[in-house]
C-alpha cells in the first residue's frame, strides 16, 4: 500500500524571482516529474468522466432498463450529473485538507478514489443480474468520483502553478490542458476502437465495460507516479493554517470565489455540450451511427490536444487576464453554431462539432489557471476547489442533460442563449473580483 503520510519532498523556490528569457524554458527534473504526475492525474479524471458520458447510451439500459432508449440515456446522464453535485463537497472537505496538510497527500487520495471506483463500475453486474442494487452501486461510485474530482482539477492546476517558475503561467495552462485533452482524446479513441472491434450489439451488452477497465489500470499507474510529487505548501505555512483561518480567508475573498464559479461554469457548459451533449444527442436523438460519432469526437480530441499545446506556447509569459477576456468574448457568438445541427445527418454533426472546436480549446486551456490566480496561496486549495466544484456542479454537470432534454422539446435554441449569458456573467464577475481583491498569479 502506498503511504500517503510519507515525508514531504522539498521543492525548489521556483517562484521567488522572474526568470530571464534565456533560462525561461528551464525546469528542474523534479519539477518536470511533478508536472507529469499532476498532468496524468488530470488526464485520468477526464478520461473516466468522459467515458461515462460517451457510453451513456449503452450504460443506461444496463442499469436503468426502459422501453424507450432516450429515457434510459437520460437516466444515465442524470447519474452523470449526480457526480457533479458532489464536487462542491469534495472542494469543501479535501480543499480545506490541502490547505492544512499540504497538496501532495490530497493528490494521492484523489487518484486512489478515482481508480478504485472506476474498477467497481467496470465489474458491477447489470440490473438483470442483481436488480436495483446495480443502480445503487453505480450512483455510489459516481458520488465518490464527484468528491474526488471536486479537488483533482483545481488543486492539480494550483499545485502546478506553485511548482513552476513565476511568469510561466501560460506554459502551465497549456501543459495541464494538454493532459486534460489527452484524457478526452483517449476516452473517444478507446470508445471508438471498442465499438469498431466489438460491434454495437456487444458494446451494449458487455463491451462498454472495457474502457472502464482500461481507466482503472491507468489510475493505478498514475498513483505510482504521484508518490514522488514535490510539496509546495511549506511547513510553516501549514502550521499557521487551521480550518477557521482558511475559511475566514475564503470568506474575505467571496467575490473571487463567485467569479471562479462563473469562469469555470461557462467554460464547462460549453465543453460538456460539445464533448458529451452533442454526441449523445447524435446517437440517441438523431440515431447517427455510433462508430461515426466516436470517430468525429476523436478528431475533436486531436484538435483539443494540439490546440492546448499551441495556445500554452503563445500565452507563455503574457497576460493571462487579457487572454482570458478575449477568449471568453469569442465564446459568446460561437456557441450559437450548435443551432445548425437540427436534423439527422453526420455531415451537419461534424460541421457543428469541429466548427466550435477552436473557441472551445481557447477557453478550456486557460480557465483553471485564471481561477487559481484569483486566490492567495494559503487558501487557494479551498477557494479554487469550492468555486470550481460549484461551477461544474451547477453549470457543467447539467449541460449535457439540459441539451438533450431541450432538443427533445424542440427548444434547442435555448441552450446557446444560456451559455452566452454564463459567458457574459463570467467576464463581469472576473473584472469585479480582480478590481476588488487583485490577482495572485501572473498579471
């Protein structure tokens, strides 16, 4: 068993000075290894999360039998949303813990929870075998995964920002988003390959379990790599932090937490609409060929992987505030592209999915680092995780369900209006928080 209580590794004081252009690209081997462990954990989170959404049309009938395929899919997507509802609890519990005992131990715990519950989902018998217990076990696993992911993405990005030299926030945004998109790409690729090799009928019966088994094995590999994560919260910083002081600080920065809620929520609503909602609507609502849908979501994954790397390079050493504001403004008109997909046709689906991909990758690359910049280090784990958890739970986790439901009511136009309003509010609250409290990372 891995020892979460192991002695904290020392981390070099990489944020003490701004590096010169000559040595700006130099990271110590320890920092590079730390970024790898943090990044792969993000990849795992998104792989597991996206696999559930992509395979919801197969999972639903196995755990929530219904004579209507759309109803079974909506039930599975509702369980998908349940996991999001528990993300704020993860931020509340594990975020406070991260600000009191350090980042490393909490990062290990989050991966343990994710890998273990993914394995349980993979081997849980269907409704036909154990009845309602199958759904209960599935929901319980999603609750634990929600608690885990409530800290994984926000804390891993904050941890990475604290590891990297000052001024390298753009690089951190790019590399962490790169790993996130690797996870999304792997989810689509594995689902596509399984569907192609196993076939649609077998995928519905048992083949959907294969991607979950792969995810569990991936998780235990990441757990091994994270054993040597450097600790960025110094001993004296941990000693002065109590639950009372942490939450007192979060209360003083309430406007920043509110801004994080909308910075994250708008990006995630856009993201889940493109990566989960549109593919689910294509398969369940418009009866598109699942193999073709998985192929196109895999192409989208390639665009996101390459785009996040490029954007990280372009934004490195530049103002995160300016980049965030420009990319968020672009999201407002681009989300209306989805209105072009209103009838069956794989060509229309491809045009909408890939047409919105550029603005999607711009927003998804930067939002976590921008969120981290709004909170001071001593309360960053709690404040960012809380805002992130609420934003994802309220706006991200419900996006795919809301989109499919609105399409079933012929009210598809409502969803892009909803995301556009979220994007506008994120800009307003970000500017208000920056003016009131300032930013603590980057410029």
